[in-house]
C-alpha cells in the first residue's frame, strides 16, 4: 500500500482518534507527509518526544499537543489540494 490513498485514510483515522490504526499505515510510508502524520500519531498517543522526532523528519515545527485538531485539519487540506 503506497501513495496518497493510504495517507488520506490515515488522516481520517487520526480525525477519529484511531491513532493505532493510522500508525500502521504511516509507518510503511517514507514521504515527508507520512512523517508529519507519524508525528501527529505520536502526539495523539502522548509520546511527545517521538512526535518531535517525526516533525523534525518532516521538516515541520512541532506545534504541541494543543494544536492537534488544527494539524489534522491542515494535513487533510494538504491531501485534498494535491
């Protein structure tokens, strides 16, 4: 499973709070978008050190736990605009 369709599914799972299922998808991908989503997964999980790592890998600023809904919305928008 590669490409944007799995990542779109991962974003929907993240929006539903199903970070474990989203994690299964994003850990198989290597794009910057997948790394960003991986960071969101670990933010939802509460593993903020790991989340920061994935945000760095995605070359994005880690916005913190309070911005999780905005991050999911931004990721969704990124996927729909591509």
